[in-house]
């Protein structure tokens, strides 16, 4: 089974423009993410996939592998699909470019799902983490997921799900946006039109569910630190300084 990691990387970002090229303890955010993913030793290859010459040159000039997108894309999954279409690969892991503290254990658990899936019932695997803080639960930037008894996603939403008629019975899980795809499922997804649910919530994972693409959720207790704001970058620099 050939497994690769793809790191989609846009230069522009609405909340923090150019964040992937910001300085994080002497290296750029995107280079830190690339190196952390490589150092996990879980992948046959690691690539950054980007629409930006700046990011492409940053990775390749530091000895890394990068692929330049040929088209404009609505999502990171679409960008990755273009890049892997002609590659000989079985599993493709989408690692977020703004998460320089990528950790090995959650990724290893994600990949183990496919190694155990002898009947090929799983199209996609992704991560979830339990949420205890109700302010976090109610924050629409935190995507929630509910699963069936076998751990497959039933729905993703920016709203708190389930609705708690009895708060003592409610358990909430945050979706962590790292995906591991079977290559054929990824290519199939990108050929599907955006549906009403995805358009309403602005969540591409709802396109999976609406079209019968299975998403196996793997629970983790390790929350990745993303760089979405200047404050996040300052916190990340402090972590590097203290370590």
C-alpha cells in the first residue's frame, strides 16, 4: 500500500493573508509543516501542492517536493485531486498547511484504519476530538460531527449537534480537518457537484455524505495547533521558544 501526504497551500488567506510564509522560529510556517510531516516517517512521499510561485520556491529551494496547480480550485481536496490523478498511490493524506505541529500518533491511527479495512468499506478517514467547553461547541468555526455506532460520520455542522434537550446526555465532537482518502474516492468526490448542504454550511465534507462516500471517524486527544491569526502565530513562536 503506497501512502503519500499532500499539503495544499494557498498563499492568500482571508483572515491572515500570506500566513504560510510568516516566520515561525526562523523558518516559514509552510516549511515547518512540511518538515513535521516528513519527520513522522509515515509516508512514502510528502508534497506541497500550491497555486503560488512563492510557496513552490520556498519548498523546493529547501530540498522539498512541491507541485504547482494547473487550475484554480475551490477546495484543498480539489487541488490535491489534480495533483494525484496520474500518481501511482493508494492512500492520500491531506495535511493542513497551517498546522506546523503535525503529530505522528493521530496520523498513524488514521492510516491504521485502512490497513484494518480488508473489505475496502472505508472511502475516507478523518479525526475528531471531544469538546467540553460549551463556548467552543457553540462557535461556528468549530465543525461538529455525529457518528453512527460503527464510527462512520452521519453529519457535519457548524451548529451544535446533537441538540441538547438534556445537556447532561450530550457529547460533542469537533472535526479535525485532516483527511486520508482512497485515491479513487478522492477523484470521485471532485467530479461531484456542490450540493445544497455543502453550499449552506460551506463544508465540503457534506458532499461526501450526500453522495454515499463513507467517512470513518477516528477519535484523538491531541489537538493540532493551527495558524489562523497573528495571535496564533505568536503563540506558536512561544511554543518553539519554550521547547
